[in-house]
């Protein structure tokens, strides 16, 4: 099934570069408008259409109601902005910085039968976990549950457009100093694994500025720019972000809580963008992070099961506190994603290739060495030949839990470059090699207690999926009415289910596989040792 999907989509896949270009062009032709909740949609569109054809528009809520409007031509945006007024104030003075973030005022009478508040606003956050569990419980197979979870959590096209628009609005500020720069999203916003409501990571890209690769003549006259110099590229990055951060703070409409965190390993400017509801991090020239984004995007495009399994494992991890939005000793979403990729490389046959194999397939244009790190891998999907693996999502989820329930974390490291375990190069509870900066451990923050908790949870979840009482649909109330009983994946998301397994183990149950019996015995012995 998966192989047929791949063949159908093979010629329709877009590279991340192509996706970036399309979204950036759309964003340049777009405006963000704050609307009153009583705005009449027809009058709203009629008013804007005077400036040109509208390609797409949608509404959403974030500290009020907003509309994203994409025109067919850049000239339409220019025409619209020519008639926009600067607001006056009796007690306050305005900062006269013009942007494409606008407010709609006084469009006339309201048609109460067609108020904006009654229209469908696009969701910007995921549904609550309790609602998700109810939705999953109504599905008739675990495969459908996993697909339903993925659909509910993944970024929508509208949310993606909004993220690129915010980058475009920030670029309008940055180009005052660096006219040829671009600001592009990276990380979860574009790698295919981001969920609704995730932070917006942005990269100020100065590499595209012309003049860097101009070849000087061997003799005769030539010109070069006079420029300030600094001791290191890091110092330059800190200086640039300091200035851009100050401008965002002083002039950026809707940007609040600006923090300039310039002494971090990767200097950044952090702020909240209220009109979109996004928490934003802006970095500069973070090239390795962009290559990681491209790699994850490629893996997600190779097989639809990759994204589905990542979304499912991440949701399961958050439901049980394995991951957290607060920095600390928890396993991060990136570490979990790499663990899923490694597991898929270890299937027989493998579902996705190793990073070394992708490097071997790369052409001259793919070559990339960043700060001495080999970041080369193929970008042409047609060069990648996948092996035929027909395992279902249900099988893969159960096997994922079993795989890490018995993984030798105390001795071995996870390595998606080689696709096999390697001896740990350092003392750390969990060692996951950074795919590009190979001397780094991306899970260095994880402590022993958090890893032990993860192992206990995967052991228990593996056992739970083996039980008939939770692995088959159980229905709802009489006649199919009422709240359905959680089963399958839905039961794994209930904290009480996993926490209560120890007492349920004492009950009579159906014979499980020999591997699961071994896991339970291992867990039992481990608990007895702790008590003693």
C-alpha cells in the first residue's frame, strides 16, 4: 500500500526549496488585517477587490479576529497600502512605521445574518487531548486512529501561509539594513512534523546577499565595499540580531515581550507575535539547523508512515509527560523524531535509508560543508529507491514500543547516519548522535530518571497493545450512542491506563508474545530491585 502511494506521488513531490519559494511569493502578495467581529464578509471582500484580484483569504482568531488576504499581484498590495491611513491619537503618539499589518474600520452597516463571528475561522491550535481521545475512540482500526491523529495535529495550509507571512513582515523590518536579506521559517514550521500551535523558528539569511562570490580580476582596477569588521562570525551575528531585535521591539506592530538572548550557543531574538499567536525565535545564519530541517522534510516525504508515526509517538510522549514545553531534563521532540527515524531504518526491509546512503546519492550541487561538518545529502527524490516494506501503522507502533523497551541504552548510541547502534562515545544516560555535528549528543540534557521513565512507559504500552480488551473497538452506549470507550491508540493516551497497568497485571489475561512476557518479567524484577 505504501509503495503504491509513493509511486503515485513520486512526480508530485516538492523540494523544500520549491515550497519555500512558493510560500514566500504568496506571502509577499499578502496582507494581515485585524477585523471587527461584526464585519460583513461580502462588503469586506468587495472593498479589497477594488485593488485587484484576490487569490485566497481566510479568517482566524488570536486576540481578536484576523484575515489573511493574498492578492494575485504585488501591485494590488501597493495600491491597497496607498490608501491606508496612519491612526491618530489624542493621548498617545504613534511610531510611523508602515507594515502590511492593518486594521479595518467602519465599513458601514452590519448584516446580522452574515457576521464574521458566524463564519468558520481556521484552527490555529490542536484540539484538547480529551476531545482527541473521543475522536480516536470512534475509529474502527488503529491505523485509522493514527491517520486521524496526524490529520488533527499537523499544520494546515492556512497555518503554513500565516507563518510565512509573519516571516515576510519581519523581513520588511530587516531589509531597512540588509536590502537583499531573506527571513525564512525552519524547524517544525516547515519540516513536516510541526503541530498546530508550535513555535515559529525564523532564520535571517544573509548568505544570499550579492557580492560574496564576485571574482576579482587578476590585474587592473576593481571595486569592493567598505565594511565594518568583527573578530568572529558569532560577533557579527550578535551585532546584527541586537539591532534587528531593537527594531522589532520599538517598531514592530504586534511584537511584544522581545528578549535578545545573544550569549546563547546560537544567539537569538525571542518575542511573541500577538496578531498570529505565535511564539517566535529569530536567529541568523544558522545553516546547520536549516540542513536538519531539509533532512527531516525529505524523510517525511519519502513515506507517509514516517510522519504519521512521529506525530503519534510525540502525542503519546506529551500525554505522559515524557516531553515538555519547559526546558529541562526531558526528552525533546527532536530526539524523539530521530529515535523514530532510527527505528524505521532498522526495519526489515528498511522503510527509510540511512543518512550515509543519502550522502552517497548526492550530486555536485548537493555538496554542503558547514563549519567543517559534512551536511551533504541528495535532494532529488527520484534518485532514492526505497525497499518494499508493507508493515501497517498499527504494526509499526507496537514494534516501536517493543524496540525501545529492550534497547541497550546503557551501552549503545543511536545513529541515523549509519543506521545502526554504536558504542557510546561519552557517559550519558541517552546518547543520540547529532546527524551533522557528529561530535554532539542531541539528548545530552536527558537524565537517568527520565530515561528510566521512558523505558517503563514503552514497556507498558507494548504490553497494552497486546491485550484484546484494548486492541479492538469497544463501542459506546446503547445503540452506538454516548461516549465511545477508549481503545487502541486512544487508550494509550489515557494517563490512568498506563499508570494502572501494574494492578491490572495481576488479573488473568490472554497469553502475550514471548517478547512481551520477557518485558514484563524484566520490569517486575527491576521494580523489586528498587524496593529492596
